[in-house]
């Protein structure tokens, strides 16, 4: 007869609890994503059934318009979302990468620590604060340059500022995870700092950098309040960066409170399109990272 | 493997007990009201928020009553009252021909003001000028008359997103449709409109007159434009002098009585004027 060992029993029970809890959490996370997708689909169904898919590819959006039942073109807003998000990512990525490089490799430890803390602080500022700053400072500045002021440019700048810390923190973490041996080997080979960075550190950190970029893109596409405040929200394909645009998220936030019936369902279609857009980007990014890991 | 710290069983038991007690008291609280008096109000999504506020206060002052507020548009309010599905209907416009089978009770007025920056030299616009500005036929301030000839700046037209009641009032009054509006900026709520105008001396926007008047009195650098010779103010809206406004109504099938009458009188009394102003409408009780 074995000796009674309460500690061992307890540890086994703990193990089992942990496994069960982890499984439940994982299933719940996956389930929530599926439920959200299902919910979006169910809520958009009335519009999709009544109108089909074609009207949503149209160029004009007048959901409450008169006797012909309105126009539901989402194309200008899809363009607006991609332009604002893409512009912000293009602007913020090099800045974030350089900031991370400085933090990890170039700055003296104390300054690097300080810089890191400031960037973390930046990441914690709520988006509505950026939006408010954009509205009262940035937009009037742009108006002086080229009226009316609320514009794609204002959206790109505010979004770039917002995703900069996300990108920088992710890049920082990815660069710190580069094995020290690689860097030591590079310096033993007598490589210059630039060559070490560009030829060794960045490629080694590529997977982490991609993940960070994806987070940034996701945040830029999904951001609502700040964009709503500075973009002008006119439904049109922008001709220049000084033209106002409306993003898919801003469309939902602007109109959901008062939308009824078909209009409401059409707003859920906006959400569905946005969800699909993000899904496609995630899949594309996964394919890219998978490829880059296969052939390093 | 080192064992992780676990929440003790007593903690779980305690939370369960608290939850159970909460449920029990919730049930007990409802039990004595064997016949709770209940009102159903349906209709306009413009009026629903303010009626919900009023209903909440009404319920707390008349324990045991329940007021159920649902939206679905003015037409639903009319239909539900006619079919007896609702005790009161919310209708955000004046009665049309053939609707006098119902009793109409004015609740509040919903007016909007045209606003510009305080530094903008304009002080009044005529109806046709407003229409020309918002359709893009006129796009600089200097085109609006001799007194503005030195203010040769582009007009930034600020309009509201579709579905907003202010947009409806504006379109109704100026006999425009949403696609005709040539907006440079589209906003959601009134505050966003005011901030946009504050940040842009060339902008013109329309917002709820209650909000505009309040902000102007608080020193926000905006001014309310007169419409022709009519001064824009909540007083003028209340008197019915200022034309860009509509009356928000509650309708009943018959002469209201009982709880419906009590609520109706309450909703139209000075006791809830703060709630009506809180939703940027103009109360009729002075």
C-alpha cells in the first residue's frame, strides 16, 4: 500500500485543473471569434438578401435615400480605410524600426530604458485623446495649408502616431530576442554596425517584426474614434491626401445609433467587409512569414 | 512540478452564496407587485432617448410602474397605437392629413441653428443662400453679398451623417435630399460640429439649437446665424417663430386616461425640462 502523499495528489489535481482551464479558455477564444463572425453574418443577412452583393461594390452611399431604397456602395470607404491604414503603416514602420534599433543596439542603457518607458507610455494613451489632439491642433494646421482641414492626411498622421508605439514595442521585443551568438559572430567577422543590423539582426528578427507589423495594421484598420474625429467622413475616393475620407469603422460609428432596418443591416455589412479585410491580411502575413521561415 | 497557488474553496462558496442571495432578493423584490402597471411606448428613434430618460425618472417616482420604450420609427409609433400594441406612440413630426383619428400631444420642439466661427463676419443668411451653400452652388464667403466681399475664403460645409434627426429637419426645411448636399466634412453629434467650427473660421454647420445656444453662452467662439431677419434662439423656437424646427409628438388612440395620462402630463411638465434639454430639444413648458 502506497504512502499517502497529499502534496503529490494536490499537484496532480492542479495539473488537471490547469489543463481543463487552458482548454476551456482556448475553446472560448476560438468560439468567440466564430460567434462574432456568425453574428455579423446574421445581422447583415437582411441587407444581403434584399439587395444582393452587387450594390455594396457601388460608389455612392445614401442609405436613407428616398423611394428607390437608397444606395449602399461601400467601395469609397474600403478605399478610405486602406489609404488611411496603409499610409499610417508606411509612415510609422520605418520610424518604429529605427526607434527599436536605437533602443536595442545603439543607445546607452540608461537612455534606452528611458526611451522604452516613454514609448510604452505612448502606447497607453487612449485613442480618443489622439483624436481630440488631431481635431484641435492638427486639423487647423492642415486647413491653413489646404482647406478644409479634416482629411486623409490628418487621419494618416494621427493613425501613424497611434500605431508607432505598438510597432516600436513589437520591434524592440523581436530585436532583443535575436540570439546573442549571432551578433557576437558578426562582430567577430569584423562586420560593420550597419551590416550587422541589416544583414544579421533584422533578418533574424523577421518573424517577430512581421507579427508586430500585423498588430499595427490591425490597429490602424480598426481604429474608429480618432479617425472619425479627424477624417471629415465624406464618402468619396480621395483625389489627394487633403480630401476628406470616410473609413468603414467611422461609417458604423457615425450612423449606427440612428440606423433602422436595411440601413442598419448595411452597416453590419460594413463590419463584415472590415472583418474579411483583416482576415485576408492576417492570412497573407502568415503565408509570408511561413515562407520566410522556410527559406531563411 | 511546483503547485500553483489556488483560490481556496471557501472563496468559491462565498461567491456562490452571494450570487444566490442576490437572485433571491431580486425575486422577492418583484413578488409583492402582483399587478404592476405597465406602459408600452414605441416609435421615433429621435424621441426614444428622451422618453427613456423621462420614463426612468417616472418609474422611480411611481414605484410599481414599468414603462417599456421601443424604437422603430415614427410610422411604427402610429401603427402600434392604432392597433393597440402601444399605449403611446412617438412621432417626430406634425400630423399629416388623415392622421387626426389619433390624439396628438406636443412634447417638445426640435430646432437647429446654423453656426459659424465667432470671427466669421457673416451674421445672417437668407434661405436661398443656405441652400446654395449646402448644395455647393456658392463656395466662397465673398459670393454672399457686399458686406462679406472682403472675406474671400472657401466655405467649409459641415453636414451630418445620414439617419440623424438634425439632418432630416434640415433637409425637410430646405427641401433638399441627402445626395444633393455637397459636404466637406460630415459629423456625428452636435459637439463634433461645434468643435469643427471652432477650429475653422470658414466653416458653416447646423447643430441642435439648444446645444448651439448653450455653447455660445459659455464663451465657445461660435455664433448663431439669423435666418433672414429671424433671430435664432430657443425662445423663438418655443414661440414657433423660428422656422427650422419641428414639434415632437406623443400620440394616443383615444383621450388618454389612467397611467398614460399621468405619464403624458409628467412628460410635458417642467419637472422633466432638464431631461428634454439634456437631449438638446426645446421643452414647451417654459
